[in-house]
């Protein structure tokens, strides 16, 4: 099952480890001695090379300015995924420890609009991300945001993850119907986008502060939703609440979210004035 995207492992030079998660490490490096790339190395056993290659066929077809472009793969274990390099790292780190800490609402809403634009493309392509959160958004120069890791979550074979209640599963970002019944759709991505909006306006705070995964699942099932974050306009919180409707069909489309966020300061909050925080 070799194809044009398959490259030799020795064509890749791993230079600097950028981060590490449950299932993978991310490195910056070079490909063919000249192209600067990001290289995701998956821990052996994370997913089957066969199912990965199948998903990679789809990932290659997804080409959009707001999606991290897949360049190449090494499909034997350890699986390597080679993508375009984004110099500022994950949106989560950017907000918590990087230049993102000082950003005000207009920049944050613009970044949200970029993510919505990339997700609107995924929506048009009838694809699903399944793991949308700030840790999976990458930032480049000029506050450019691109979506990474689309589609990979489905392939993870770790029991602590597949159980969906396990320690490694991102329950706080996951729509209840997806967490409880495995019903992942573009509408469960919309729920996750609402959580990502809270990450933006709180500069990367973990959602549902002071609650553990089990409490979040129980409370959200009972109708609890995160309150309006400090200094966040009520109109933006209302958008989050819209993303968190119990009935997935009542949640907005990403097309709608993109338009709402792109026009936010002309249509919704024309009176906005910057404060100390946002």
C-alpha cells in the first residue's frame, strides 16, 4: 500500500521536540534536507498502520488555507505524519504562555473566525474533526490559525481513550451524545467549538474549572452550562450557549459561526471598547 505520499524515514530529520501528548510527540525538522516541517511521531500501538493509511487518503484530499497541510507519511510503526510547520505552536500554549496572553477580544474573535472558517470547510466536505480544542489548533506569524489533527482521534486504539470515560479522553470538550453514545458528527464538533471559545477568552484556562470529568459529564447531562467568562460580552456567551444546545440539530452550522464571528464587531458589538483584560 505504498503511494506517492509515503516517504522514507531517513528523508526526515527530527531537530527539536516541540511537545508530547498521550499518544504522540511533535518535532520540528526538515524533509529532504531543505523543507521545514512538523513531524508527528505516534507511539507504537496507538493506531493500526492500515487504518491510519486509509484515513490519510482522506486527509490528503482536505486542502484549505485554515487546515494544516499534510505533506507526507511514514505508514510503518512508528507512524510519522509530516505537515506544514507553524512557528508559534499550539493555540493553547500561545494563549497560556506566549504572545496570546496580551491579546484583546478583536484578535481573539478573529482567531475564532479563522477556526470556524476551517471547520466550515470540513463541514462542506462532510468530514468530522472529532477532537476540536485549542491544543489542536496551530498558530503562525501574524496570528494565523490552522486546524490540525483532524480525523485522527477515531483511529486511537488505547482503551483509556476508546472507553470515552477513560483518563486520556478529552471529555470536557466533547458533546454529551458523543461522550455517552459515541455519536460524533459535525454537530458534536460545534459543541467543542463552543468550548474552544471559552479557552480563547480565558487565555487557555481548562474548561469547567474545579470540576473533574465525571462531574462535568453528570452536570452537563442535567443541563449545566459554563457561565459567561469574566469580561466576555454576553453576546459571545450566547453564541457558546447556542453551540451547547442539547439537541445537536439545534446547534448552529460552522458556516453561520464563521459569518457571525467575522462580522462580530460591526453587526453584534459595534460599541466594543477594550478593557484591562479583554
